[in-house]
C-alpha cells in the first residue's frame, strides 16, 4: 500500500506493507535518526513528531500516519545551521552515545514549540518516553533549559561541572589541604526537591592550579557530537549494502535439554530462505565468548551450536532469509526434538551433590569441577586470617545476596557481515572489543585472522554486554553459507534472554576487629552465579575479591570463591565488573560493624581505609596475570577524605541525626534517612591491558588520530583527541579521530576495565609527543636553528625562542612537498604496570514508607577522585549516568524467573529502568588529584559510579528505619517484609 | 506484529461496523495502537477509527462526554476534568504513549494496573458501545466485568464521566513513575456516597466496597505476592478514605 505524508515539510509518498511500523518505513526512506530500541515502544529511540505530537514510531503502523505530518531530526538543521536545541545538547554534554539523542531533541522541540517557558517538571515529562541508559537525564534537562532560554531571547543559564582544582602530589597524608580534616565536619544546607541547579564553582581551592593547559581539562564539545545530534547515519544499522539477508535466531524454550534432532527441511523449503545453521552443519569448535586478551581464560565451554541447551534463550539455530518476516517464518518451521533435563538456577543449589550437571560434554576444556557445576575456584590470601580472628576482640559475620540484572544498552547487539571485493569477511558490529572479536571469531569460522576485518562504527551503549563475541560468529557462518551480506540484530527480548548480564552472588564476610575499630582479619567467601557459560566468570569474581578486600587496611585477608554454573541466562561483563556486588556487601558490612562498636561510621571507615602510601596487600594475588615477582602496589594519589567531605556537604549529612527531619510529624508513615558508601575501583588491568595509537599530519596542519580504543558513547574519542591536541598545540577541531577498524587502526584491547583514558590515553600522548618532536625538528631546519630544543607548539604554530614562528600547515607542506620529503607520523603503545585506584564517596537520601515498604530515593550525591578530569563534561556525565544505572541495580531492576527458568520480565517496564520524570536529585563533584602515572594526571572514572549506590541505599534505609536489609533490590515487598519482621511496619 | 494483512480507515461508523462483522477474518479495532501494535498476535486485519471523529470532548450537565478516540494526553490537559482523573491519566504512560494512546483504547485494554481506569470507575463512568444492532450504554464496571464479550463486534464510541465530588488517590510502586503494584482511588459523591476502586488486585481495576477490601484474593506476581497486594489494598484504602473525611 501507499501512504501520503509530509516529512519535514515535504510531501512524500511511501510504499509500505500493512503490518509495517513507521520506524521501519521511515528508515527505509532514508531517515536514519529513528532507531530500534524495542518492539514495544518503551525506549522511545524511534520517536518522531506526528502533527507536532511526540510518539514512538515503532508502535505506530505506517498506515496510521497516512495523511499526517511527520517531523524527524533530519528536518531540524539547515545545512550547517543547527537548531538551538541541537546546539544546546552539544554544548551541555547531553550527548553520550547519541543513539537516542535525536529522540530527545524532538521531545524538546515538541515541548518548546508549545510552551516556550517550561518548568523542569514539564521538561522531565517531555523526556519521560525516552529511556536513557547513559546520561542520568541531568545534562539533557540542562540542554533543554538552555535551549528554551535562547529561543526566548534570554541569556541562557550556564551549567558548570563542579570540579575541584587538582591537588598536588601529596606528602604524608592524602593531599589533605585546608578542608577535610578528621574533626572538622562542615556546615551544610538542607536538601531541596529535585531541581537542576546551575552548578556553582567550588568554594575553595585545595592547591594552586598546575601547569596551564589549553585543551585538557576543558569542557570541550564531543568530537562526534555533530553527527549524533543531526541523526546522521553512524551506527551499524545505518549501513546499507545491496543484497543483504536478514538473520534470525531460534533459541531454547527449555532451561536444560538435550537436542535429540533438528529437522530443518520445512524451513529450507520456504522460498526466500538461504541458510539454516545448527549443530548438525556447523563445525564444533570450542571457545569462551568473553572478550579478553589471548589466551582467553578457560574453561572453553561453548561452541557455535551445540546439541544441548543450557538456559532458556540459549542458541539452537539461525536462519538467513530475504526479509525479516521470511526469517521469522522459517524459524517457526524448524522442528527440534528436545529431551528436557532437570535444571538448577540457584548458585547454592547447583553445587550440591546430585544437582543436574550442566556441562557434561566430554570435550569441555578447563573447568575446575564440571561434575559439581564449578567452573572455577579462586583462592587468595595474605597474612593469616585465623590468627587474626584469634587476636580480634570481636568477630562479625554477615551474608549478603545480590541479584542478576541486565546492561540494557538501548542499541542491542547488531552485526552486519559481508565478503568484500578481496573475499575477506567484513564484520561491522556493535562491539567494545573489535580486536578480540577478530581473533576469537577466526577459528570458529575456519578463516585466518588476515581474512577478517572488524569495523566498530558508533555504538549505542554497551556497558560490558558488548565486551563479548556474542553474535559475530553466527553472522560469519551465515555469510559463508550464503555468500551474501547478512544482518543480525537481537530483539529487546533476546537481549534479555540471550545476551549477558551481571553475576548474582552470595557473599559472606567474616571480619575480626579490635575494640578501637582496627581491622585485624577479613575473610570474604563468594559463590558467583555465572549462568550457563563461564565467559567472564573467573575475572568478574576475581574483581569481586579484589574490590571487596582492598578498600580497607588489614594485615590478614582471605578470599575464597566458587564460580558456579546454573541454568540461568549467562552472566558476563557489566560496568563495574564484580565491584558493585563487592561494594554492596563490604560497605553494608562495615556499617554493621561500626554500629555494633558504637563508632561513628565515617570515623570507623576513615580509620581503616587505605591512604596514600598504603600498600594494596592482596592485589598481587588477585590479578589477571601470573606474575613471577610479587609487586605490591601502593596508593599514589587519593582524594578520598575530600570526597567524603564534599559528599557530606552535598547531601546534608547532619540531618541523619535530626529526629524531626527523620520522622516528619505531618507524614506519620514516612521515615527519612541518609546513607553513604566509600568507593574504590581500579584503572585498567595492570600488566595486561594494552592500547595503541598512531597519528599523522596532513597538508593543512591537521592530524589524523587512529586508535583501536572503542568509544561506546563515553566520550573516549574526545578525551583521546584532547590529549593529542594538547601535546600538538592545536585546537580540538584539528584532530580527526578514527576508531576502530582492525584493518586501519592499531591494536587496543577495547573499552573495558576503565582503561581507555589511562592506557589508550598514554599511548596517544606518547605518539603525539613523538610527532611533536618531528615537527619541532623540521621547524628548526626551516628556521635555520641548530637544534629544536626550545621550540614550542602552540596555537597551531611552532614557536622558536627568538619569537619567530611557523604555522603547522607551512611545516606540513614543507615536509610533504618541498624538501627532504617525508610523512610525519608516529605510533605508540602503552601497557601499565600500575592500576591506580580512583576513589569516591557515594551518598543517598531516601524516604521509606513503613506501611508499604516503598522506598523513594530523593537524592544521590557522589564525589569522585578521578585524578585530573581530561574533560569535566564527559567525566561528570559518566558519573551521573553510572549512578543512575547503579540506582536501578539497587532499587528496581531485576531479572525474575518462573520455576522453569523462563524470564518473567524480558521487557522494559516490567524490567524497570529509571525514567527522566522520576529521578532523584543528582549532585556530582570531581575532586581532582594528580595521579603521577596517568596522562596529565588522569585516573579512571567510568565504573566507580556503579559501586556505591546499593550500599548507600542500604545504609540510608537503616538510618531511616533501623532495619538492615542484606539483599538487593530494595523493592517494596522485600522492604515491607523486612520491616514487618523487625516489628517496624505499621 | 508481522501478521496484519490489511489496514482499513473507514470514514463512517457503519462502514467500520461492517468491516468488523465480516465472518472468517480476525479483525481488530485500532485506536491509538500503543497496545495493539506492540503485542497483538493473531490479528489479520485492522480497522483504524481515526477518521470517525470520535475525539470530541464536551462538558454538559456536570458530565464529561469524551469521544473514545480522545488521546489520553487530552484528558491530562483538560481543565474541566477533576484533578484526580487528570493525574491518573498522566500516569497511564510516558509522554509518548499518552500522545498516541486513547481513552477508549485504555478502557478496552483493561490493564489491571491502570490507575486511569480506577479513576474512571469512581467517577461513575458509563461507556457507549455501538453495534450494527444499535447502541447500548453500560457502566464501566459492567463493561470491565463482561471482559472481551462486552464489545463483541461492536465499537466503544463514547465515555461519560461525572466530575463532581471529592477524590483522592494512593499507590505503591517500585519507583515514582512505575506502574503501581496496588493503587486505590476513592471519591465522595456530592450525596456523600463513597466510591472506591482498586487496581492491582484483580484481572481488571475494580470497584469494591471498603469493607470488602480485606477479603480480596489478588493474583500475585513478582512485584507483589497475593499477601502483599491484599495488605496494600487495606493500607491504601485506609489512606484514601482518610483523605476524603
């Protein structure tokens, strides 16, 4: 059928099928700014304006739009002239991956067209239909406030990230400075309603600013912001190639079953079907899917298609067909004969004698004890905990439970594969680890690495779900089977069932302490639930141990852990990587101890937390690389004391003792509380994570920066370009970043383990410094100087000490065309022996309804020491977004199953992630320190915001009600039962 | 989706009813589409009501007369509607859903957690169903109790809602904007009668006598067990009633 519509002011006739939704039809017509987020409309990634109203095009039949007027973000800008809303989104740092930025821009337009002077509540309401997993909504709200003011012709509000000037390298204590002493707790204001205030500059300066920087440390607009705010085709699915087939998966309806037979004859007979692949026609090659360095940790417990399924959603077969509809029909026609087996879902049940054995295949390599579903046992110790317990005045033991959640990147996994003209396999894929994917997929496909090229375009979020070789092997097999280009995108439901998730764990702490609060022994015992396959099971649980036993000084520590198979969907990497689990248990446990000792909780923690110069004593035993010599890392920079002080100020800490505030007389069933958690993370995996960069000069003095690092929306490309620009003395716009492409860019392990700024950033800095030396040398030659010492690069010029200067363009033209011709270029790689910990303090304020158990989070405040923030806008954006994900983890997100292991809530809504119109107030402060090992003093920031919210909420609920809850998430019924059991509920 | 083979946009009610009455074709009425386009399986053909002019809103004799195709957002912004009703409409979904979804669609979907339906129930809402045999008017409570048979091959065309009296709402949910686990809406009519509606305790939102609340047997799910939902029904009922006194 045909529909007649007006799109961005132009009359158009579009052809569509009656069942097709408007997203599909508009994308086919070239409007790429509408993106897939789900089939049920909740993400809003496909939002458009229909007759000026914001609606979700994926739940609107194209036919319904017949006769109506449609606006997409493509119609907002005229040539290079952006709409003021678009400019505001760029300027305020409201764009991370940009996947749903066009939808947010349209939401803003729908509001501002009607209401030029909206309240913050109205702004949050207009964004309520667009789920964002990245920004925490704060910067988009700020962007709309700015745009509204500009459109009204007013001076726009300025939003400054709250950044404290870098602290110098510390002496004896951790850069204490004038504020932050032990006794001196500052006066603070009271917390208000959820309002987005204009950030003010810090009230004090800890130390004089260090050397003048021009690009680093500045809130530069992201280098990819323009294409993202315009909705340009930049993502995997925006790529078009002739003759492309559509793939679809058949996944298991059973949690545990043997496949006795597959009959694909009916599917193959369907016209338009080109291939059906499954265990009978795909070679059995063992692998582990976690995107990690060579050699991937064992066990290698997966094959592309097995004759056994181990969770609901496990792979059974895949189809490639001319259309998605034919592929879906073919899937229905595959006949699978299952022998259903008993299944086990709980990590504590799975290790019991007689539990169903999940990996009974004879060819599995490297599991610790497959007969008891144990993929790994991890043990590490320093000192002697038993001796420590004997010496202790008190010993405390508590058990905590953490659950399984999903990463929910709004862009699901998607890969398009095809043979290029040289008959090499090209995989354009939404991945955090293009180089690992190339190496890992090769043996599964029977192709040498040299015949595979992996391209990572823009990525719509990953959060660890894409630190995995998840679907690329299927696409590769189908390209090989058909000779045609093949596209496979997971649906939102598949993303929940068949992708990856965060490990559920049972965590037990036993801690010995002296009467004065000194820790003498800590033992942490963890049973981690890795689901059906191990992938990241070893390393995530190792990080749980490392993070659970590093924050506090203690001479005797022990970590004992089993990583356990169950018939649940697979756990893998998720931003934080074992640390959020550890922090929930550790920071709850420490508060319980302080409470029992009658000590002030912050005083107790401060007494024991690691300070500058302290050794991280268990770290050498919980690394990822066997090391011949044991080197105990030492903390070299920490702003933790200052972070705590800043956080206390931001949240209004003193109110937690005010009975009138805690139990407001006019609301008898409400109790209020404030809690905190200390956070400590790592920066990259020492001795293992390597990143590389290459850089070259162009005729006009601009530079191509080629990096293997994978910006998944975080701003990594921008931060790395800022580092290059700083070294080369040019503005950011002169650096053209390209990442990542295994044919063109140097190797990088990829975006994980909070490594990019630190590892890849140091590689960029080294490469840029090498190139700068080449430029200076040429400048000396051109200026007739004996040597290049004293020449500095600044403002796109090379300046001699005598005041003469040459433009970089003059130097480049000279080198490329005029004399002693050569291409100035440089490459460098970096691997760090160190993993300097960023520190943070997370605070939360809650209201607990003691009759219903409903917890309302009214405020989150976090102060983070990330070293020097290369870009304060992207850095604060990381914290705001990370805290918001962490809030979901602590409060409302959970993967829930029925007795057969079927996920009950594989849909957004039932799986609840926070919306713009229900967010608590967010406050972020960056407490900068100078990390001596980092580029320009930087440490990591990406993951630490995931660590503290759950324990801070637990502690706030305790402060409010006196009831300790040792299991997340804090959903109403769980809290109600705990309150009732404690006799608190009304 | 993927199964709809034909789309119709009739311009008269009789044409629409004829399309729905055809034997052998599974034909669904398409209102806004927020539910049907996301979840419907097994629908062969759809009849879109957008060209029937069913989106008028009129206040007469203290009653709102709302066309079934009126968008939920229109109700949110309707000054003549009681604040509790507007607030409940606002909670029917996020911005995008409210701008696409319709009042009639919300009623026919009969989501057990719809606070809008609970609010409509306490405001003595009546619905008009048009069939080829003529039109009939019944209470919303009766319509919901009848389930899918209430419509048969008819079309819900109009909704009549009282606007008088004093109303209040209470809810418990995982987060402030989440669908409620249990919600209670109550209204005291000008005559002093109490209407109480609950959602999250039965297959659809229901009107219930306050003294019956403690005897409810709600269906449990992962967000709230039977026991919890019944307990919350009691707590929230007590709270809404207290706010009316």
